[in-house]
C-alpha cells in the first residue's frame, strides 16, 4: 500500500465521522494541550518544566474560538466542553504572575470575562 493509498483511507475514515465528534475531539486535544502547557499534568504546576503560559494562551484562545463558533452543533457536549474551557481560563489566571484584567484573558474576547 502506498502512502497515497494510506492518506486516501484516512480521509475516507474521517469522512465517516460525524462533525460533532470531529469538533469534540479537536476540543479535547486543545484542552489537553492547554493543561500540559499550564503544567497541570505535573504534581506541582508552579515548578513544572513544561509550563509555558505564552503557548497556553494561544491554545486556550484557539479552543475558545472553536467552542464559540461551534456551540450550536455540540448538543450535550457543549456544557462539559465550556466548563473545561472556563477551568483552563481560570487556571491560566491563577498561574499568571500579573493576571490579565477580566475580559482580557486568553479566549475571553470570544467567551466574555471569566472570573
């Protein structure tokens, strides 16, 4: 099987997955990435070698854009995904030495202020 055949199979498989599942999977991937970049996967996030707030800000903002743009399609998945996003936004604020003003944090231009 050539690489082109493998790619064609991957595209066909993706075409069989409902949109809500694709969006949900993307959201979960972004949430996991943000949690890692906030150091939440480590025992002590404050001393995590993986903590990178600049990268976390980018991923959280992308997640907020995805959630805001697709909330009407997420059905029962919307609530848990929104809660996860808000938890990450709060964790970002807590991790910041100089927290952003409410409404200025990552993704808050899409979600509104998170306290």
